């Protein structure tokens, strides 16, 4: 019985002492460089890992590999479980599907990128009406605030933002 009690107390101490438990209350915050690469604040080496932080009530989760934003990025509305936007990056360029939602959960925008160039996009008003479309990289993206007022209008030509 004494050996069992000893192991019951000793194993958790050993487990913690070996570094198996991470303190997520103070995550490592990678530092951006002038060229868009992220480095570890202590080692100054290219950062590798998932950066998952809440600042000003808004959660941001992103993957960084070899210092470059690569993989899924997600952003949530402040103090909410409601996803605001998600997109994929490959070496700091948008690649694949990007989606943005209104606070009520309705889709605001859905766009597809290839190596940083816009291929297609569709946007909606908060009521669900189609607001704009981009086909074969050419067209206008119109975005609205949750109150219905126009937020931004962006013209694209051959996948590149023209204005």
C-alpha cells in the first residue's frame, strides 16, 4: 500500500518535472520581421508552431512553419465562439479557400486563391442577398458591415487587387 501511495504521488511530480505540461496562459509570441517572416523572441530563429492567442477579446490562431505563415489561420469575433474568418496561407500567400462570416453566422465572403492570386469570389449582404462576384480573377468584391453599410469595394483584374 505504501508503494502504491508513493507511486501515486511521485509519478505526477516526475511528469511535471519532465516538461510534459505546458503553460498556455503565456504563449510564446513570435515576432514579425520586415519581410513577413516570424522569429522566436528568445532565440531569434525562425518560429515553428501554432500561435493561438486572445487579445482584446479576439482570438487568433495561426500556423507558422520555418518562420513563414503557412497553413490554416482563423480569427473569431471578440468574446465569442463565432468564427469571423479563416484562410490558408502557403509561405505567407493566400492559397485555397477563404471564408468570412457576419456576427450572426451568415456567410459574408467566400473566395478561392492560388499562390496569392484571386481566382473567384462571392460576397453576400447580411440578409443573404448576393452582393458581388469575381470570376476568373476579374471583378469587384463588395463587403458590408453588420449594420448593412458598405465597408469596402475592391476591384480585381487577373487575380490582382487593382485599387
